[in-house]
C-alpha cells in the first residue's frame, strides 16, 4: 500500500493549488475592512490589546463635544430603543435558574446546586 494517495489528499491538493496566487479572486485586491479602527477587523485579532498611543487617541476622540452629541442622539432615538426592547421581550435573562451564593468574602451567581464546596446560599450583608 506504500505510495498510494487517498482521494481526500488529491482533492485537497487540487483545491489548494487552484486558489493560489492570481487564481484567487481576491488576489491583488485590498481588504474590504482596511482602515477600520476596531480590533478584530482589518487584520487584527479579536481581543488584541490597544497600545498606549491607541488608547489615548481613542480617549481623545471620545472626549470631543461632537462625539458626545452624536452618541446622545443615538441613545435617545426612540425607534432604536423600541427595537432593542422588543427584541429582548419574552426571552429569559442570564440569571434564570441561578441564585446568589457567598464564601464569606465573595458573592456570585450559580445554578442551584452547582455552587463550589464551602459556598452558602445568600448574599453578604454589607451594612
């Protein structure tokens, strides 16, 4: 059996070679997301950390009155708010079936009966 190639390997090789270089329809074309500042788009991996320069640049952009006015207009749009509300209506929340548990210093939500050992039911009294 030595020297035989499976059909899957042949198909894979043909498909790979058929899309290399100028045979690829995207060859030589710029990325559709080029120049977009969001992490996860335009070649950056999702979750990539911003550098200090990027962070200060974004903060400066968001600190302008024009940006604040634009965002205030977006968040007070009644049609947008209605669509968001209707989209969530009738769906269960993230806390469904969960209860508060604490270990004396920390408190968290857990599904009933799935809390870690040593955690007791209820929240911590903060008064």
